[in-house]
């Protein structure tokens, strides 16, 4: 029998063509299962709608948002975060995430007897491990397998650990109790470098990165920064700010001024946010903060002195934007006046690019029109 899905009309039923005839068939959610809906993975279902819903993540023990297709799926699907918490906030039996992973031989060709926890039959079973890679559901004895996965553990969805975790980059290296062979990187706070270690595949801590670059992005750049000298440097305010990657995930090669060494250094900018100690080139950094900076020729330091009202034809080139040192931002010139000694800029963007180092945070230009 040839069946094809034609169109979704509601979240409860679908229109099918079955042997040339139209039939309605309800699309129901999958049964809950013996562990209840809170342990099920998020399931978008069969349909193609984009409905924001919440599901309970049993690994992090939080209600998270996901996109539901509109039909099918399972019962770990709630209309609101409140409904999700009400259903899954009660204490429940849970196991570490690795206990639900399938056995992984890994890419190597050894044949090492190991044990993994089978969450379907709730038993520790034997498999052959290749000797490298794999995952954390990998134990060298039945006792360790049972200790880690066999015991019933109680977790609570709403109770978070109130003990503040130490800074990730300050944590010691931890291989964990499992026996996988997974090369990872951690930040060594003594040597202030990212070093390789072998991770067993389970537990451990957050000072654990899949690549050296990821480790350096998180930890190494922090060590490049040294606090600015306490005495006045005579340089613009932004030159004393630490480098900030920002909230976005791009990898843009940029430069910042390090007052500890009095030099411009490279760093990776995420693409949005951050502060004004951020330059496109080494040359720009040197001229605005480094050895080529001159206080005497810094046009942004000149305080505003109002001119007199203009008479006759206005000169548009001198009546645009100026940097207000009191507010540390670029402003539009309020009146059409002649004279005065503040530096004028043809646009907000030009003003910000020239005077950015005098700002604690980068100003965003939204209006660049001339005053009427």
C-alpha cells in the first residue's frame, strides 16, 4: 500500500492519499515510556510547523526551549516553562548522561574487553574496545560500571547547586574514572598554557576542551591581560580596558593595547559587543594608544567652544558631528554656528572611529542625517 503525507491541517490529524482515496489519520505523540516524559529526548515530530515549546533536559536538569513541528513527537513537550517545571520538578531517579550512551569501539583496531551500561536492560554488558576514542560508557570492571551507572541516583529539577563553582580555567586536570582514550586539552594555571591530557570519557570537570584553540579562546587570552598601571598613563581611557571578545561567535583577527607592556597585541574578536580597546590593524592601535599616540595632536581632546551664529550662506562641511569629552560620546552639533575650535566630523561613524579610544563602551551610530 502506497501512503504519502499530503498536507497538515491541524496539530492532531493529517491528510493522506491512500490508494487514490483521501483519508484522515490522527498523528499522536509517542507513548511516555516507563521512565516518564521527563527523561525523553526532545522530538520535533513529523510535521513542519515552527512552534516554540519547552522540554525537560534530564542531563542538565533544566527546562529548555525547542521548536516543535506541530504533530507527533513525545510527551516531553510543554506549552510553557512553568508547565514543564511543574511536571518535571519532582525528585526522580536519574543516571549520568554517559550511562545512556551506546558502546563505542572507537577508531583504533585493538580488541580490549570492556563493559558498558545498557540502559534498556539495566545491566553492565561486555563489548570490545578498539583502544582509543569512544565515549565514557566504558569500564574495565563490572564493579566500576555498577558504581557509576547501576545505582539509582536521585536528582531534583529545581534544586541547583548553590555552591559556586571555581573559575573553569583554575580547575585542576581531571581524567575521570572511565577508561576511554580521548585526547583533550586543559589550561595549566601554573604554566599559563593549554596542555594535552587523556580524558577517560566521563565525569572530570569543565577544564576540558576538544582543541587547543578552544582552550586558548576560553582561558589563555585572560592570562595575556595585565591590570593597567595605577598611575595616570596620559592615554585615552579605552587604552586601559582589557580585551573583550564580545557575545558573537565570529573569529576576527583584531588588536588591543596592553598597558602592562605598553604594546599592541593581537586577539580574536567575536564580531559584536566588546569595548573600544579593539582595532582593525596594528597601525591603528599604535596611533590611537601605542608609541605613535600624541596627546598634543589628539583632536578628540579639544574641549567644545561654541562659535557665533553664522550669517549668510552656511558651510555644511563644518556643521556636523563633534566629540563631547564630558559625556564621552559623539554628538550632533545643535546649532549652525561659525567659529569655535572643536573638531568637526562629517558623520557619526567618522567621529566614533576617530574618538573610540576616549569611550568606555563603543557608541552605535543610528542616525547620520544632517541637522535640519
